[in-house]
C-alpha cells in the first residue's frame, strides 16, 4: 500500500465491507476520544486538526482517485475523518452526548448532502472529494454549537 492509499483509506478503514464512510467517521471519533482523554484537547483543537489534515487528505484522495480511475472511490474515507473532526469543533464540551451527536450529525449531513454539500462534490480531484465532507462537518458543528447554547450537549 503506497502513502496516498494508506492516508486516503485511513489506514485500511475504507476497506470495511459495509459502510466504509461510517467506519472512517467512527475511527475519527475513536482517535478523538483517545486524544481528548490523554492530551486534554478542547473542541476547537479538532477543528484546527481537521484543517491541517485537509491538505494531505486532498492530495491523497486525489492521487488515489487518479490511480483507481474512479472519481470518488468509496474506499477513500480520509474525507470522512476530516469532516468528523470539524464537526467536533462545534461542541461546547466533549462528553458522551457531544461525541454521539457529532457522529450522527456529521453522518446525517454527509449522507443527506444539503446545499451546497452535493455541489462541492463536482470540484476537481481531491478537492471535490474532501470539500463536501468539510461542509457536512461545518453544518454538524453549527448544529452542535447551537445545541450548546441551549445546554443540549
């Protein structure tokens, strides 16, 4: 497995036989829980992490798509990872409700693809693969942020 393939499949999560995108998002949550527990990260650090990891994610997703000959391969899940981490940035605090809400909200927006999520998929290469998930993550973060105002997370 080359470097682009390792990153784009999030080290094999994309090869899950069922729901590879959900497997990638779940892996992002799992890593997030560990990082928060051992390093004490607050939600905004996950937003920063998502933006930093987006650069290699775009490269890896684009390179893997080019190598496979598929515009947006289902086994490319690094986009779900960065989108999921961006969703966490909207949480008021990281507790079990926030982790769960971030996961379900991100998956909802990623699958539903409200405007302009679906339109961002048409951007070329890795940018299109990653941009729609970042927008889905942003929507999830906004909902989590608003829920925090009402002490719902």
